[in-house]
C-alpha cells in the first residue's frame, strides 16, 4: 500500500513537472532580448559625461579622449537600437546630429590641444547639447537636467594616473 502511494506520488510529481515544464516554455533568446533600453544607454551616457569631466580636471587627456569616444559609441548605440523613440518627436539620428555632433567635435579638439580652459568651455556646450535634446523630448526639460558634476562618485578610479 505504502509502495503504491509512493509510486503514485512519484508519477504525480513527474507529471506535474512535465506539464509545468511545457506550460512555461522559456521565450527563445534573440538579439532583441539583449537590446538595451534608451534609459540604460542614457545612464551610461551620464556616467561617461561625468568621467570626461573628472579626467579633464585632472588633465588626464588620454582618459578624457577615451571616455569621449565611449560617449560617442553610446550615441551610436542609441541610433542603432532606437532609431525612433516614444519620447522623441524626431528621428534619433537627426537629434544627435543637431545637439551632440558639434559639441563633441569641439570638446575633442580641446582634449587634443590639452587646453583646460577650452575644455571647460566646450564641456558646458556639450552639457547644453544634452539638455537641448531633453528639452525636445516630451517628458519636459525641467525633470531631466544635466549639469557639471560637483563631486566624483568614482572613488575606485584614479583619474590623475597618467
Ligand atoms: C537624442 C536626444 C538625447 C540626447 C542627445 C541626450 N539624451 Fe539623455 N535622454 C533622452 C531620452 C529620450 C531619455 C529618456 C529615455 C527613456 O525613455 O528612458 C533620456 C534620459 C536620460 C537620463 C535618465 C536616464 C535614467 O534612466 O535615469 C539621463 C541621466 C540622461 N538622459 C543623460 C544624458 C546626458 C548626460 C546627455 C549628454 C551627454 C544626454 N542625455 C543626451 C534623449 C537624449
């Protein structure tokens, strides 16, 4: 009798496992499942924006150039993964070109020239570019304002190591 109950419950267990296994078939893994959201790309963009500043203030021009390159790559990803976006009235490419292209090029020149005064000026232009795009987005400019970072949250990185 015990043996019978045991057999029955094992069967029940196996059955339940099989049924639930079939019912919750995992969704196939596609490139789409790895697509970063624009919010994720922007969070990285904000990190790069801050790191560029601290690298510049430390006159670590190689690091500033590297982080600026990463910033550009982030905008390339934004264009690739989100050619259009629910919060933006214009195509991503067009907005990046209008708000980021010129400030990024000018900042790159200041970094190449290793000129801190020019760097600070162009950094503010870059920040104005970030806010220009946010102002055009439909969530409004006063909820998402980018500024010069006023303290360095990356205490595990030595920005002046060069
Ligand atoms: C092409 C337009 C555009 C440009 C240029 C742009 N942003 Fe954004 N940003 C957006 C949009 C749209 C969102 C909202 C994304 C979403 O739906 O989550 C956003 C969101 C953000 C967020 C909030 C992310 C979060 O989840 O907390 C930050 C921070 C941010 N941007 C920083 C920046 C910085 C820094 C720059 C400039 C270096 C910049 N952005 C340039 C369009 C832009």
